[in-house]
C-alpha cells in the first residue's frame, strides 16, 4: 500500500476531508501535517455533518490511527472541544487512536489578539485571516519564541518561557497595536490545565510514523488550505503561514520524501477562494451568486461566503508542477448541473499578451484577465450516477477537457457530499 499525500490544488475548500475520509478506509494511518483551527474539513456520513479543525479525517474510520504532526499549530481549547464533539457523535477518540506531536506549536491568547488587531489596523490592505492566531503563532515559531505542546507538560520551564515571551508580546500589543496587555497568571494556569488534559495524546510522532512505515504500514498525509495558499508558492502575501503544498508533508511530520509514493491533488469542478487576493476566473453578479448557492460555498470555519469562479486550468497546471501531483480528485461536479453553459479558464491575458503560466508576481496576477473556453452544460441530476458511462456525454467531455488542459489524470469524481457519491475513473491506484 503506498504512502499518499492529499493536497488541495486550489485556494482551499476543495473537499480534501471528504477525499481523505474515502481513502482512509484503505490505509492504516492518517496524519495531518500543517495548518491549524483556521482549516475546516467537512465530511457527511450516516446523515451527520462532521467538521474537523485539528483532528485528521481518518478519525471517522474505525481501527485507524490519527496523528497530528509537528507542522500543525494547536489551539488546546478548540482541540479538546473537537474531541468532545466527536465523542458525543458516537466516535471513538482516545489515547490509542489519536496522537499529537510534542513538537507542534501552541496558539496562545496573544496570537489571537495580534491577529485581529493587525487586520483592523490594515483596513483595506488586510490579508483576510480567520482571526484565530494562526499567522502570529507561525511567526513566533520562525522567530524562535514559540511555545510547543511539549512545553505545557513541564510547568517550571513553561513558566519561565511564557513570562519572557509575554513581556515582549505585551509591549507589541500595547505600544504598536494599542491594545490591553494580557495577564501572565491567567494564561499560565489555563494552559497548564490544558497540558494535563492532553498529555495522554502527546508523543514523538516523527519516530512513531517512521517506525510504522518500517513495519510496512501505509500513511495518508492530509494537508489543510490549498497549494495556492502555500507560504512559498501561493499568491503571496495573500497566503496562509505554513507549507500547504505537498512539501509540507515532510517538514510537518518528520517523514522523509523518499517515503512518499503518490501526491493526490483535490480540486473542485469550479474554483473558489475565501478572503483577499487575486482570483482571475472569479465570477461576479447573478451567475457567481448562483454558483455560490448551488455549491453551498460558505466557510466551514468562519461562515464567510466564498468567492466563486469558473475552473482555472492555469493555476491547476501550476499546482501540479510545484507539488508533483500525480492524479486529481475532482469534487462537486454535480453543482454544475444547474448551468447550461460552463467555462474553463485555459490562459490569462495581461496587457494584451496571452499568458499560459501562472505568474509569480502578485501585481501581474491581480491584473490578469481570464481567457475562456465555453462548454455545453448537461442540466441533469447526477446524484444517482454510479459509473462513468452513466454520466451525460457533456459531463464526460468536461472531465476530458480538464484532464487535457491540466495535463493531470482525474482518478476520482465526487458527485455529492456523502461517502458513496463518488466514481473512480481509473483503475484503483491504491
């Protein structure tokens, strides 16, 4: 059984949790490798809608081990609330089937304060963060002033570290952002309690994962957000603060690249984006609103309406290149059933010149116009389709054109939110 990375091939919200849940049945371990509670993976199973923020989607599969890697940033309060919601929904979550890296960094109260205050201060130039402190905690990690999960298990050293870091953060909050300072004792006592509650889950997950691979156990690496939000290869500065691409699977888990066998990119049959930043194929007006409502395009974490547009083959070709995507899972094809004409963006136009490669300079991308191909829609319900041969010929033509325009084969097509609403176009790659 191969070790697989599942990565979002667009700007996030592609349905990765849904695909991970599907593949988790075939693997032994599911590990989340980056992001934090700003991510929301939604899975519909047995009539229940489950939204996961920290915990890998594999937790919904009995007998699977779920691991949260060192590249994830943990909000202990949200993490514990998530465990309780899963248990209340009837799922097993305990120290046997869930492990948390001792190297994962912790979201502290001052990270959230800084995040929200910065967005307010930036006004029109805001990045569009969720306000959950994710950027500031990654910033502290790189600046070597972060606090890790393992620190919460050692009160004396945690106290000294928190006191030093909080002094600096309070100066920034009060003098730069004009906010009230935070109290040391309150934070210390709260987070020591969190440490007591989570300590049974905490371990050296890099060693654990490599030991399991040596025993020929198969690993599914689950990313959050999407490749176009990657801190290095996304639409910087309108990006997340971690390595959301496939490379993050290695740095975020401590598993070397020679142990990865396949990269599966998840993409919607159209394109969406949350927050600020360039979006060449974005649709405004009535058609854009129709696409949003048909697809239920509202953030699972924030509830914010997503910006919607036609499928962008230029950006997906780029995602495939920088992430080594070997196959695509195409989600929400059924949403397009309400349109009699569908468009694919196959190139951009910038100052009269046709561009077929995704620009690295943000100002160029902001001023690119989409070059579209128009394709006939099918306007037929796809909810009962079980085989590729049963799809309307227009839908099959649309799938074929996406494969041709991106240069990547489509392996899975999703036709609805529930587990069974999928068809496989290729022989089982697992």
